[in-house]
């Protein structure tokens, strides 16, 4: 792994764990009158949002996709929506239409920038998945003790 | 490529590293072909399609892992011994 990827991984891990602590804190837990399944589902969305936001912040604001993702999260918080990663149609269909819909901010980019942002987004997503996998494995091995 | 990964039992992650490197190189290789020269349309379209599939796959993994983590959070000690950064980083090094 390159030095910058290691740094990204460290940065993301730190931010993500901080968010998880907050999500898991006793004050933030909803009352037990909610069905357990609903609590778990809602928390799962919070965890997912925290993962994407933590990665966008760790990756830095010099990337267009991170700015687009965080701004989308802010506006969705205002509108009380839950899915920070709701798919949008790429406005321009063309050959890269689907890709534009997948990369945050992609519909506004010209092709060269889109490809560069895509490469970076993919690298960051892979780090995000790797860390989340390690965290989940760690929790699951802790609970079996 | 990190050599510590070659001793890992998680073969799927090692091949994903290769996939990423490959995609990144290919995406970068596409950039000069945006000029009026005739690139191979089939090749470029294939890479775009593979990239979209890969992004979707990673996003689905994020969804699944979020669900799994949400269930696991009920089982761990809220006194936060389990949020120990060093233990998790050690787990990461083994992947």
C-alpha cells in the first residue's frame, strides 16, 4: 500500500470509529418500544452515512466528488432524508452516463475530470470497504469471547 | 503491491487490489484518447462498464457491512474497549 493510501486508511478509520462511538452511545439509542429490527435498520443507515461522510472528509476537499458527496449529505439532512447515497440519473446519457450517475458530482464534470475523479473514488471506496470489513470482524470476534 | 498481503489468507482482497490497480491504470490510459484520434470504442466502453459494475459492487458491500455492523453493535461493550484503534489496525494489517 502506498504511503498516501495508508494515511487515508488511518484518517478514515479514526473518523469512522469516532462516528460509531457516537452512534453506539447510550444517549443516542432509541427507546425499546421500537421493534428491534427497525432500530437495527435505522442504525445501519446511520452507519452507512457515517462511512461515506468519514471517507469524504478523510479524502479531502480538493476532490470534486468529496465536495459533492458532503453537500448532498447536508441538503438531505435538511430535508430529513435517510439515504445519503441515493442514486441520481446522469443528466447526459452518452457513453459515460451511468458512470456520471455513480460518481458524486459526476453529472457536472467534463470527461477528463470524470475519469480522474472516478479513479480516486474507486480507490477510496475500496479502502472504505476494507476498513469496514476489519471493524465488523473485530466486533464479531470481540462478542464471541 | 504490499508484500504483507501475499501471506494473507484473504485471497479475495488481494485480487481486488489487482483489480483496482488495473482499473486505475486503464482509466488513466483512457485520458489521452479523449483527443480526436480514434480510440478503440469497444475497449473504452468495456472499461467504463467494468468500472460501473465495480463501483456498484463496492457500494453494495458498504450496505451489507453497515447492516452487519448495526447488528453487532448490540453485542459489544459500550465501554468502548472494542473501539480500540490499535486492535482494528492490527486486524487491517492481516487482511
